């Protein structure tokens, strides 16, 4: 949620792990996958989370109902002046583009002004969890997606990701799981002193669609592995904490940059309140969807089409109209 949210200038919330049930889903990344909303506004994010969250008897790992009103939290942030907020532009180990660092410093100052919260520049000094993430994620990939390789229909990029975990031993995998547990405990201890953490969402602005990843970060060539530009995501994927991205000042060429807000587990309502306060203080542009809708639905069939209905155009092309009837697609 946070990577596309940051690159597209939208709101993306990774809720507390288990708040939104996984079912139905494949077994891969069983303890890593978080389901959450991508929306244009914080209020919509709260509404979506309220609809998505809640226990499901088919998912033994999901949380019970926590009795929190996420829609209200995103709509009315209330008084945040008593918050203790940590801010870090690199968590002590992340390289990033200079403009991201500059825009983030401006955002932290603006957040403090808008909320009255006490902000301290600090981080827990834990170091990169990338090796832990890769061991677990790649091991899970090989176990869950490995059978797909026999079909001969898997492309080279996907095959490389699936095969990356084939050499991981049981001892290495369990050690990584245990280290993830330790990392989660260390972050929980950090959050006994701080209600929220602010970081950039990504190390760079959006890169061209034709590229697999940014070509460099901070003037240095990026690593060869696929995930060497998402370092602000990994700690909180492992800990299960709620984390949201909201737009901050744009980067070069007007491309979007995201501000990440991280809270304690189960305190998704506080994360939404902070995001709502930021949106009120620093509202972002909301481009109209009308041109995209006009292009997506041919004029000759744009008359009273039901959501999910397949349509045929004059050219013979077929498409599926998504969205809710009467809601403009």
C-alpha cells in the first residue's frame, strides 16, 4: 500500500497485522502480508478500513474486533498536542535522494506546527532488517510459488524471485523468524517513549514505468537485488505495526513524495488521526478522474452500464466496467 501510495500521490495504509483478514489468499508470506486501503483522501481511508477490518472465522491469525471507529478517527483528528513524535530521515542506515531529505525536513516542521506535538529527531538504532526480510520472504516465495515453475509460464523476473529462496536452510529460516520477533520487541520498546514515528515513505520520487527500479539513490548506483529501494517499509512489515503514507511536498518534476507515519500495534486510529491532521494542514491536489473515466469507457457504451458488466465496442474490443452502479464507475 505504501509504495504505490507514495509514488502516486495517494493515501496508502498498511494496518496492524491481522486487523484485515487474509482470507481468501494463498499461503505465501503468511506472516508478512497486510491488506489495507489505497485511497485519495484520509477520510476515505478510514471509511475503507472500517469496512475491511474485523474478525473472520476462516482466518485463524486475524484479530478480534477492537471496538475502534476508524472512520471517525480519519474524519475528526481532535487534539494531538500531547503526542510524543519521533522523526528520522534515514533510520540510521538508509541512503536516499537529497530532495527527499529536504522535503521530509520541511514536512516534519510543518507537522509539528499543525499538531502542536513534541517532535524529536531520533530512531532506535537497530540497523537494516533487509537480510531478515529477504530470508523469510524468499523462503516463503519458494515454498508457495515454487510449483508454478513447472508450468513453464513463469517469466524470468518472477522465476528469479521464486528461486531466490531455494538455498535457504531450515536453520537460517527459523533464525530469521526469531530475529523478526526480536526486532518487533525492540520497536515496541521504542514506542513506549514515542506515540508516532515520521519517516519518508520512499527513498526517491517515482521512476519511469519502463524501469524495474530507480537507477541510483543519493548519487550511488542502486543494488542489483529487486528490493534495494524500499527500506522504509521492511521494519514495519516485520513488526506488524500500522503505517500510512500521505503526500508531502513534491519532488523533481512535480513527482509525488510520501510521508510515512508509523504507530504502535493496534493503534491504527491514532495513525489515521495524525494523517487527517496533516491533510488539513497540507492539503494535496485532487486531479479529476473524469478524463480517465472518459477514456476507459467508450462513448458508445457509456449509457447506464451496470458494474461488472462486459461490454463490446464498435471495434470489437471487450472490457469489464468496474465500480459501483450510480457512482460514476
